[in-house]
């Protein structure tokens, strides 16, 4: 009887202990879950109020560039479009610097090139650098038929410039106060390269950004960080996190992709690692010592193509440009600028 009672008491104690342990485990799990949730919330930035980026307006800026024809250096279309870009920035009240230079291409041609630098709030000490290239490729080497035709470059060039022109227009609008400076650089002579024939590390590409990085428009110029736009206007574009951007400026990548997600653009800004692409952000990082990332259209799960279908073909035209894509990129950058503006004392 005593032995049976002891067994019953023992079972009761064990049951109580088990219940207590289980309750404790559930409580700890609950606390851990709550803490994790709270940490996730803390990691998300509270989005400040920012002005509207107009995707249709950006599209018109792309269209205007394309109407000049292919903007290949040493052509009349290139000269006329460059003049238009300079006058448009000036119309928006930005301070413009034209940086003329004469690079030599991998195949021995001398180019009459110019980088176009437009500065908003030029006296501000904290500065953000936004860039794209504005020239067109002189041949459609990826085209199955028209390999010698210059590329119209609606996406590979004009789309990034269109976004930056619209940002300049938004910043210049009365009432849109920003407590920092923004420098927009349109690099020239980016797309006259050949990775198979050129002997330099850039494959003959990125001549304008290499020149600017070694010869800044202001001797002691620096920026808090920079963003390069390349091929940012195609329908259904995807922007995974480009490899060099992650290795050279991971914090900038995480901030921008997080803001894009909060704005509802995670279908464009893919939270996945992408390949490393040699582009204009490399000399800015390595030579100018400014952390810069690349927002660039890279196809997902397509072993045949890295970039959009019309890349370096005669079909890179206005038909493939979507104002919704321009809006996603432009609104994200506007929000980034205004988030950074809040941190200026």
C-alpha cells in the first residue's frame, strides 16, 4: 500500500514537473518569438513623407532621348542629345558641369566624349551620387541579323537617364525640401567595348566612369554613397543584388532593397544574390573610393541570357519600356534620398 502510494505520489510529482517544464518551454518560445518579431519591426525603417515620382514623365524623358537616334559618340545625335541633357538639368535649376575628354576605344578610335554632372543643393556637405550612362552602343553584336546597326538604347542607357531626369525635376519642384546634396552624373563612352577583344580589366567598357573616377569634377569630391542605374526600364524587369555591389557596399544594398520592399516593389527588387557585373560602379568604388551599388536588370533562372532579351540588339527600343518599372526604381530612390535627408543634423 505504501509502495503503491509512493508510486502515485511519484507519478504526480513527475506530471507536475513535466507540466511546469512544458509551460516554461512554451513561455520561453513565446518570449523568443516576440523578441524576434520586435527585432524585425525595429530593423524596418519608418518611411518618411516623400514626393511622388511620375513614371509617365520619366517615360517621356526616355522617349525624348530615343528620338535623337542612337547616341553613339562622334555622331550628330550624340552631340544633340548631350546638349538637350545639359539644358534640361539647367532648366530644373541644377548646377551643371561638362567634363570633356577624349578616350581611345579598344579598337583604336578616339572619341569626343563628355560626362555630364548636375548638382542639386551644391553647398550641402552630405551628398548622394546617382549615375547612369547616356551613350549608345555603336553595334548590335547580340542581334541575329543587324549586327552592325547602332543600338537605339532605350533601356540600356536612356532608361536610367530618364529616371534621373525625373528625379531632378522632382527635386527642383517648389516645396520639396531636401537636407542634403544630390549629384547626378551621366557617364559617356560606357558601351563601346568588347570583352573578347579588349585587353583591359573592363573589356573596353566604362571609359567615362574610369575618367571621372580618376579626374573628379571637384578635386576633393566625395559622397556618402552612390547608386548606378543600368537597364532599369524594361517590362517585368528584375533587380537581384549584384555581386560587386554586395561585396563593396553591402549596407547600401540592404537599405535600398529594404525600402523598395516596404514600398511594395519586391517583385522588381529581388532579395537574392545576383552575378557580379563589370559596370560603371567599379571604378567609382575602386578609384574614387565612394561606395556605389548597381541597380541592373538581371534575368532570373535563364541560363541563356543574363540581361533583358533585347540587350545589345537593334530591338532595344521604346516598345520595351514600361513606366511602371521606371516608377518602381525612381520612387525607391526618391524615398532613399528623403530617408537620408532625415539623418542630416
